[in-house]
C-alpha cells in the first residue's frame, strides 16, 4: 500500500490477556516508530527501529511491552498481561533512511486498544 | 532533537487566516521544522516542513525567522475541518541524532463559524 498500514484498527481485550499490534511501514522506509496516545494526551514515544541497528527501547513503559521488526519491514508490538491503563491508540510511523535530507515521517491511522 | 514550545490553544474564525506560532530557540543547523496536525481519532497528518526559507504548499505556508528560532504555520483560509491539534517538531536530517522524535502537547486550533 501507499501508506503506513496498521492492524487491527480496533481491539477490545480482557485484562490479563496478551495482544499483538501489527505495522506495515511504507515500502523502502528503514526507520519505524511506535507511539502511544492515551485519550486527550500527547504522543508518547515507545520504540524506534533503524535498519539493522539495535532498537531504541527507551520509551517502553514496562517489561510487559516488547516489539520486533522482522526482515527490516513489518513490526509487531506485543503487550503481555494487559492492564486497563494500557488502553490507548497505538500509532506506528515510518521514515526514509538517515542521510536523506528533510525526509518526512508518515503515520498510520493507529490501533485503538481497549482493555476491559 | 530540539524542544519546541507552542501555545496550548488558539481560536480562529472560519475563512480567516490561522497563524500558529512555534518557538524552537535551540534548533541546530541541520534540523528541519516540521508541522503535523491530528484530527480527532486519526493519525497525525504531515502538513509542511522547511529548513531556512519560507515554504508554501496546497495546505499551508511556513514562515521561519531569519535566526530560525521560531516559525509560524499559516492556514490562509481556515475551515471548520481545520479544527485539530497542530504539532511543531524539529527533526535532524540524519546522522547520529536520527532517533526518536519528541512531540510536545501541540496547539489545539478551534475554527468557529
């Protein structure tokens, strides 16, 4: 597709269950970001992947959160033992490789997670 | 990436120009100014970006001061659909600072009839 694709668009899960959120970045983009946005709040950085480099995980809120990026393309964000405070929209974004001047970040439409 | 400061909210009458300011006094020479907006329930949408010169596209104009410490996003004829949160961020073009991006709280622009 032409843009960043995320799935599922909406997910309702029971407290304590695990969830997986998927992101398909724009083809050829080597940088991939995950952000979280709680209702009425700003964007909270979670994790950043750049090519084959070790990801920047400094924004992950707890060890229940993990992410991987297979083959430098698709990424999966996993939340284990979900809690109600994990309810938020999870946004994925991608960007061209470093060194490309002024390149733009493109966001997906997000995955809305509700933990009940 | 440099920190930005924006007013928390602004109002604009429909059909008028909306001028959204952003301060980025610690911007570095290789950092671009980017503007995004987020309409409720949607992912952030790219609007415009610039380095030194003023820029214009079909959505907006970007005015960057000569010292690059501040900028203004101009929506020339605001419509009700322009009501959104507007984020100003500065992003390095590349190199070792190519990492996580920090978004502030943005400016909530409300366009009223």
